[in-house]
């Protein structure tokens, strides 16, 4: 695909000139010669829906008849900070495509961008922001960038393009897209503006310092660093979006080279991490509850907290630990119980919490609970519902996992935004947070969550997560005592699963064995905990992989971490 290499001119944005393909991403961001804007932007930017140019042909074939090629008509509230940053009022998922009566398939997330002025813009100011098209039933992000002009109470058309994505599911295949949308601007009207500005400044202050990943080349060796992303050939290399390594408090990052070249907002990208959510949200919530109310939670029966139909009484001996270990005893079908996607879509497409609970319960019991690892999103969803019910039994019906995580875990460790999919309710209520998949995280935020575990669940003297349970997961010479074995192996031996953590063996060059816990998500998203408070991260969009694929392994990350801190010192 040919990428335009010319700046986007004032006249094109003012007249809404038709876009015929991608432009280099650098032209959507301020150049070094840019100056501060002459005016702030504070108010609501409303975009009219529009058809997108697409890099491949798509057909509208989903059950609701929603158009995959149509950019959503949405209203976005922004304000500026320090005459530099364009900040959205909400970084949560903004529903559109999953609402009734809309044309587009897509919901949207917007992220902070920039404002500036250029001499050739005839007194107008420029603004740009990264965004992602998402769908609340799914877990991927289609990563894009947009730009417009503003002056007083006026805005130009909004130019946009989609240049990367994490692993797709219902919308099969990968695409790039582009277009231009009519827009209007309504100044003012933002409630709690100073509070929003304070949160954003805290967000900036709390981020890890960053450095290029290649700065570690001398310390770890060129061979190890080249293999860090886990790709074993050119085809796998193309599926790697970005990698990172947290070492001595610095987040070392690879460039994010997408269609259109280097992306100017790498630090702001919210990746759809799929099942990394099960660890970064689900296990975090469970271990926070265990710290508040005791680890006895793990042995509680979920049937004491969620309604189980009389016809399904064989759920009554299933515990929270069984669910967290993917050991409910349920299988996909009686004929093929370990098939991940068999008889899957009736649960996947169920939109509301209650419908999803009904479908989650309605699978055959094949094994005794707690005896067999069998990975199922349905069990993870049920566990999230049961955890919230447990919280409400302690703190009242108004208590939510959303608020507990934000107030008691994420903000104390410096995470001020938490976009995640929720169930879709007919009454347009907020719905239940999807802890099976649906978290949209930055690499900085995933590194903070990982570091919270590396610090034994303690942050600045505040014990946030249950220390004993955290320590049972951390890297050690034996598998976690609560883990169940998988059928998969890597080059060093069998893998395990423990409380929504994947656990993989690694052997140092001195022959010392460690079991490294990792968060893992569809498409090849991996976050690995290593000795010495080292954390490896990779975001990818592989179409499919198995638990035995080398691309799915944490070993390449571990080999780099081992060069930095020598794991054998921690045996």
C-alpha cells in the first residue's frame, strides 16, 4: 500500500477533501517547529458518522446488521492542559456500535493527544488524538489517529486513519482504514474540569521514565535482545506490535512502527489485551478481597453468592479457587470437552450479565471440580460475577468491583484510567465489568500491575494484595502450590496454571530452574514476572497460536531478564 508523504494542509481539513489512503503518521502530530496554540480547546467535538476507505473488502455480516466499514457518529468531550495536551474527559469505552439504532459496528476509546499552532494555518490551531475502534462484545483495539483544526467556536473536518490492531476475532482479518468526518464544536459545559485536569497531571507524574529498548543491547547482547520479541521468523515478526522491559524502574520500549510509519503516541496506546484481563483485573480483584477479608475466600462455594438453578445443582461444590484455576469441571461438549471454541458463540454473543451467567452455567460437567485444568472464558466471567457478589455481601449492594479496583488498587499505584468492556444491558445501565477479557491497557499500566506483584502486593508501605497468595505466585524453583498442570510443555518442561496466572518453566545457563508467572492474552500478548523486579511485555496480533508454540513462550523474555539480573542469584 502506498503511503502519502505530504503534510495535511489547512485547506484539506477546512474543505473536507476526500481521503484516498493512508498518510504518514508523523503528519498527524506537531513538528519540532510547532508553537503553542493561541486558544484552549474545551468542550464537545461531535463527529458525524462516515464510510471509511478500507485496505480490504469487508461485508456486513454480523447478526445486528452493523456496518464494519462505517466510522461511528460520536460526541467526544476534550479539554487542554498546560497549552500542550488535548485530554478526553473519559478514557472509558464510549458506546455507539453496540447501541440500538446505530449504523456502525464500532464503539470507540479516545486517548490524550496534543494541541499546537502552525504559521500556515491562517490563525487556526491544530489538535490531534489517538483513538481505538472497539466493540464491547470483543477484546481487540483497532488503533488510529485523528486530527482537526479549531478556532473560537469553529472546527474543521476531522481526518482519521486506522494503522494497527491487536488480535481480531469476530471481524476476521486485519485492515487499515482512513476517512474524513464532518464535525461541530460546542465550547464549555465540562463538569468537574479541575478534577479532570488534576487526574491527568497525576497520570503524567506517575508514569515510569522510558528509554529505547535497544539501549540495553550492550548489557544483554545483541542476539538475546533481537530474540526478545519471541518471533522466530519474518511472518511472526510482522505480528509484533510493541515490546517493553521494566528494569530498575525504567520502562525500556521498542518503537511502535505501524502502517504509516512510527506512531507519534506510543505511550498513550491502549492495547486490547484480551485474556491478560483475567490476571490484570480478575486476580488483582480476588487478591484484594483476600487481603481485606481473608484468604478463606478461595474455599468459598460460588453457589453461595450467585443463583444456581435447581437443575444445575452439580455446581454447588465448585469453589472460587476452582474457578480461578480453570477447574470448574466443565467442558465445551460431552464429545469434545477440551475444545476451546466448541459451542462458544451462544455465550460469546450473550450481551447482558444475566444472559451470560445463564449460558456460562449451561455446559456439561466432565470432571470433578478442582482436578482438571480446562481453559474457559465462561468460567472466568462467572468468577467475576461471583467476586462482585462476595464484595457486596461484605459492603452492601452498591459496592462494585469497578470502584474497588479504581479506589483501592489502581489509583494507589498510579493508574488513573481503567477502560474495560462491560456487559450490555437493555436499560443502558453501566453493566458488569468484563474480567474474562476486555481490558484496554497501556504498557505503563501493565508494568505497574506486574510490579505490584513483584513488590509482594505492597506499594509504598500499603499492603494492597494478600501477601501470602502473591508470594505463592512469584518466581521460584517450584510450581505454585495451588497450581494445576497444563498438558502443554516448553523446552524446559510442563506448564502450569494458578489463579488466572500462566506459569512457565525456565532454566538458567547455570542450570537453576525457575517457574515464571505470566499474564497471557489472545494474539500473543504476554506480561512476564521475573526475579529482580524485572517485567517483560509484548503486544502482538497473531491470528492464532497454541500453548505449545514458541511464539507463545515467555522464554525469550526470560533470557533477556536473566542477562540483566542473573536469576541464579535469587535461587
